[in-house]
C-alpha cells in the first residue's frame, strides 16, 4: 500500500504470517481480506455484413447525428469470432429523428411525448435517439470505416480529424480494439468473446439477448459498452468490475432494477437508461442529477458482504522435531490510515466501508483471529495506536507494543501530530519482552551521511520523503533467545524506484549497526563472536516494490550493482558509485512456495509489495498461510477493512 492517494481500502492489503523457529522451520505470511492491446486473433476474411461481426482499428469517435448508411463496409470486415447466433430477416426497429417520439425512461411502452426537465434529461434523450439510429447491422463499424476513408482521401485537409474525430491513418488492421456486433438480432453469443480482454469498445446493441453473461467482467479494458435495444430484464452485478468504463448504454431494455455493484463504476460518464421500466429514485436521479448521482446512490446501497473464508495453513515440513519453545508466528499488514481512506481516493468504495469506526473493528477482529506472536502494522495513525490498538490488543490479546510516526510529526503541534501515521509493532507479552527499540528515519539518516549530502538528488528526492522503520530487539522469556525485528514502510510512488532502493540500503546499514551494538551486551546463545549475519533477523513491511524490483533483488541477493536500472540517472554517492551490499542472508518467506499472487488489489493495480524477510542462517520457515480466496480476489465478495 502506498501512503498517498493511491490507496484501496476496498482491497485488503495483504500481510504475512508464519512460524520462525531459530535454526529450525520458520516464517509465513498473512493476507487479510477485504487490470496493451495484443494483435487481432486470426479470423477469416469476408465481405458484407449479413452474418459477420465487423472489426476495425482503434478509431475514437462519436456516432454523428442523422447518419444511416446501407452500403457495405469498405475496410476491415471479418468473420465474427465463433459467434453462436440466429439472425432473422433484418428489421429496422430504431426510431429516426424525423418525427420520432421517444418514450419516457419510466415506461418502456408509453409513447406519449416526454417533456425535457433539464440538461441531464436532455443528455438521456439525445443518447437514446443516437442509439435508435444505430439499429442497423454494424452501424458503428460502417460509420468508422467511412470516416477512415475520408481521412485517407484528404491527406492535406486536416486528415487526422473528421467531424471532430481523431483518426490514425497508420492504424493497422491487426491493432483493433473495437468490436461491433450491433443490429444482428442475435439471441446468443459465444463465451469466447469474453476472452478478448484487449477490447476497449464493444457494441452488442439491437440484438435479441435476454441475458448477459457474468463473464463480461473479464473485459477489464472496456471503456464503452452498448447493450441497448435488447430484451434484458436484468444485468449481472459483475458489470461493476469493469471500472474502466466511461460509457454504459442500457437503453430500450426491460430493466426494472440496477444492481448496487454498478456503483463501483466510478469513472462512468454516461449511463444510458432511457426506455426501461425503472422505478424511483433512479428515474428522477438520472433525469435531474445525471449519471454521477445514480452511481453514488448505487454505491452507497452496496450491502455488506460475507467475510472471506479463513485461509488455510500450509505446513512446509511434515513434522518439526526441534524445540517448539523458540517457534513463533508473525503477521505483517498495512491497515490503511484513516486520513488516506478518502472518497476521492477510493471513489469505487461506499463511504460506510471507508468509515474508520466500521473498519477498525474488522481490523481488530482479523488480527486477533490469527493470534500471531509478533504483529507488524504500517499506516497506523498515532491517535489510532494510542486510543485503540494499544488498549484493545493489550486487554483482549495480551500484547505490548511500540510505535514510531513519520518524521513530519517532529514539527507539528500535538493535534496534528496525532494524525500522522507510522509503524507499530506488537508482541505477546507472556512470551516475549522488549530489550531495545529504535526508529530509523530515512530522512534524518540521509542528512547525517556526508557522502550522501553532497549530491543534489539526495536533497531533491530522498530527503523530501519522511518514511520510517520501527526496530525492536525482543527476547524469549523462556529461552532468553533474542531476535531483531524491523517493521518498515517505504515510499509509495512507482516513479521513485531509486528512492526506495536508497531507503532500503539505509535500512540494512542501520540494522547492521544496531545488531552489532545491541548484541555486544547480554547473553545471546544464537550468536558467535561479532558476526552480524548470525543474528536472528526479521525484516517485515510494506516495501511498495514488486518481485522484479531492485529492492527485492537487493534484499534477496545481498547486493545490487551501482548501475542498476532502478537508480536511473540519479546520483547517490557510494550507492551509485560502488553499489549496495549487506551482510545478511535474507529470504522472502513466500519464496518457498512462490510469492503470493498479490498483497495489494485495487482496480488500477494488483501485485505483491508486502513481504516478510528472514535470516536463513538463524531461522527457517515451517508454515505459511494460503493465498486469499479467489472469490474475494475477483470481487465477488465485498468487505472493506
């Protein structure tokens, strides 16, 4: 998870949990619950438009008023992709502009004159009129082909634009992203259509479909979907997963109800509903307030879904024969700070699901349910730590904890400081005790290193990011074995890969220094001499870095070269002149089974950015939590936390 406006409270940021016995099996991971255009598939060529789907290059357009063309399409005409349909004799059932009377949205059969009540109502009426003019077979494909021919025949007369439409004269037939199957009077359609995930526009208007398959949710790149003029009495809730949609036209169907999941279509600009027997309050909203009001209403009507199923425990060894006294579990979770869970950042999420009073109880429930010995949380606000987590985890779970806010808290008055988020680490008080604690402030470390202060890039990129890591030295009360725990949260922005790599370099240098310092005093049976890499170490957190990143490479291999691509063209003293190195032999807990499919899931992003790293010379992994339930991942279960 990031620490800016890119958060998704609707997606559970996945954490990690596992068993870490010293020199035995060890570390797992916990996920708490809460989408390029390829080339065209090979189709046979054809002509005319009788039984063929028409496919054409990615030409953006809006169909013009009062245009009806009956000529064959000159351009790219191909067989439709295995479409299963029955086509009766062509019937023109659209209404032409001349003398047409448009039935009201709240009556599919009443043809009485409709009085326009405002701009939003006018937009609906214009949209349905255009829709009805597009009832002939492949109307949109033929209009686009005509526009493309006009552009190519007039290279010196503003050839790139026709009727205000931008056209690429170099577009190739194989680069199509728009499919027009409109006006075919089809009753059925092959499921193979929904495998064309590269589609951005799909016209299924003026057919005879009585149902729309939930598989439509696979078309995650769709921006325009027109299914007007069919016989749909309902649309699948899975339509709500097509969050890239800008235009959804449902005119002239038999819809009486809209699923609340359509409220997730936060980028939708046009929702066409005219000619459906819908009821209030949707009718008044779409006419008086427009698409945005309807989407907001539906979003707020989304019900609370059932909780995700508990994740199974995956043992990595048949039976652990070592000393179970030194076995422990750890959880890592970015919980999304209250101040980042805004409606503007998460426009696809109901406001009630963003509310902290709702989310905090779910968070606490999951944390207590997994009952880990060590818990590493990121994005915990100071007031949430002091007023909620510290008290609740102590009273109900028997935990003690430490918390360090981001560096900005240093210069803020008390009230504002309490809104600053940071990293919180908890441990079972009956099993572990705290010996030492320390806050690693990357901003401050960069200021203190003369070799880094010499470069402008450190001032302009690194020192303006105030991320922190909370470090704790814990001791097993029964065996007196010690372990060093780092709980880190790196900068979120993908454009700052260099900064994340620098922050990770400073993190490992500080852990080396603290490990050497703290283990010189007191009894530590796990260390011999002053070998820092023999010290039991866990590095947990939200690294905002994918498995193919420089951060992952550095932590897993112990080094990255000075010219690593993530450094870009920036200069960071010895980091970019000598490279980065660390002494610890680290491994990601989930590398034993392959990293999870994702630890962060939003409409714009899905990937692994949260990890538990452990020192392989002193710790082993004995078990892991399984991946999150696929139904939750696909959006069929809704639960915010």
